[in-house]
């Protein structure tokens, strides 16, 4: 009975359309990391890694890996022309200092005001881990969160107020999910696009705060292949 | 070279005086740039009750893992303990090790501040989150900020690619990561390198860590845990 939503890859492919040509971009773990494979033809972006790389290219081919040249997920990568190496503290001068054009992070909850919770599920075992997420969320010129619109149990993840441990306050600009593209504005949440086959009313039913929209809401791009 | 030689004959010799209760910062991130030979030496030495600072808490027995397995660590300051840090997680769940979780960029900056003689600074990172608990908050330039204190250690264990005999260091690609800032934040910085070259052999334009921050050098071929 439930209609198909976008896949994780399709969320990533839609998020990739938000990247302007020439942008310096940091991608978080999970769906954000998949975005790199979907940068549109004719668009050049420079991927940043917290360990001190600006200008990461695709994953290194098998047999040509250099394990000193890895991304933040330990994956051996390559470099694009114009790439540079620097130290971790300078990588975070870039994050916190507002030098990265777009950052894409995963999310557990996003609030109506754009607060983000993305580093620990309450009650989960283990210590959790913040990594670079707080520095990135505070400093990004534009922060996009990619995530499934609801949890596996069906709970709404776009909420009035986050009750999960927070990453940063009022930091999210755009949310790209398997159901919608939503912008966080001073007036509240604006529904920009809906997944193919879904109505704005259906998206609202999966979203706790009120969504603003008027007239026909366009459908999201749903990729069928890698670029 | 008129400075006293910093070059030690072996890994065991270079860590031989690390006392129980020492504080140590460790370089490394994403499997690259960890001083794994020094860590293995410290495991053999057996110093206990250590207070350590590192981005993460090991991968199985690799990286810091062996020190947790041997129960040598009492307190750890980290940004991302990591899903592979099995020995740390086990002890954390039983309250057998203390953890201070710190945002990664703030960890860098607190180390940098210590090395630069700055006792504390205000930052917007972590405002309104668990990280802000117990910290002074102020509005500066219209932005909510919290007071972060600098953090240093008795020893820094770092990994560089190459040193000259004075201790000037160059690094390799993403293995640079935390190593240069950590070198500035300890009373005694110990570096393991792949090779040592003559003074003057490194181009001054490419030296990342000047020798003033380096106190002991040992040659050890890279150990890696992927």
C-alpha cells in the first residue's frame, strides 16, 4: 500500500543538484558521501576532508590505493588538479571560519527553526561521536541535510523541537529527503519539491511542523543512473 | 648541528621514561598518520593510568586499541571514539574509562591555543548542545559563544614522513592531519619517522613542523591498521 519513496542514491543525486559550479564542499558520512558520484556534468566542485585535503577526486582504483591519501571515512581517494594538503586545524579553519560554500550532513532530526541533531540516538549503547559535525554545522555558508523523511519505525524526523542531542542551533538551510525538498526560512519550512507520486498534503502528514507552499509544488528529480 | 642530538636508537628507548599517570596526545586520523610504533612501544613499556588525547580510540588492537586492551588508559579526550574502538567501548559501557567528547575542530583549536600560549577562547561551536554544559556563555558580536579552555599534555606522540637531524618535519598527504598541532601542545614531543636526512636536506619552504617543537626522534618503518 505504501508508495515507493526515493532511494538513498536518489536522495544523494537530488542533493548534488544543489552544488554550484566551483564550490568548496564537505560531505558527511552516509547519504551525503554518496553525493560525490552525482555531481552534474559541467559542474566542478572541490571536496574538502577534515584530515586536510581540498580537492579530493573519486575513490582510488583497486591496486592503486595510497592509505595516506584517504577521506574522513578511511576510503582511499584521488586528487583533482588544484588539490592541496594542510593540517587538521586548518581544515577546521575552513569549516568553522565560514569558508566552505556548501556542506551536506546526515540528520536524525531537524527542527522547524533549522536546529540539527545528528550525532547520537538517545539511549543507544556506546559513547557516540561528534567528529567534525558541530564545527561544520556552525560554519557552513549553506548547510544541506540529507536523510530519510521518517525513521524506520515511522517516526517523524522533521519536528517542531528536536529531542535528540543537538549538533547545532539554527544551522540547516535545506532538507533533502526521500519525500521532499524543504527550505528552512525565517517564516518556517517551505516545501519546494515533492517526490514523484506524492502530494503536498501527504508530505505534510509525515512532517510535524507546518509546511508552507502555494499552488502546484514541482516534483523532485529522481535519478535512474549514475552520471 | 650544535643542538644536543634528539635521535634515539630504538622505539623502546624513546618511550622508556614515560611514567604512570602521564598525559599524552596522539596524532592520526582515518588510519593515516598514527604513531603506531610508539604506541606499541608504550604498550610494551606498560605505563598505566594514562590520560590521553586523540581524535579516536583505536581500531581493534590497532592504533590506540592496544592501550585500551591493556587497561593503560584512565581518561580519554576524543572527537570520534569510533565504531572500531571495541576495547574502549567495552570499558566505556562499564564506566571503567572516562571520556570527554569534544568537537573535532575545537579539539584542534584547544591544542593550538595551548601551544600558542592562549589559556582559553570563545567559540560558537557547541552552543545549545551537551558540549556547552558547565561552560561560560557570552554573546560576542551578536553571536552566542562558549568559553573553551586550551588543552596540552606532558608528551606528544606523532608520526611524520621524514625528519632532518634537527627535527624539522615533513608529512605525507592525509597523514599530516593532527600531527603538526599536537607537536606544539606538549612538553616533550616524540616523533617516529620513516627516515632521517642531513640538516639542510629539507627545503625550508616545505618544512611543516620546525624543529623547535620536536624533542625526540626515532626511525621506525610505518605500521598501519586498515
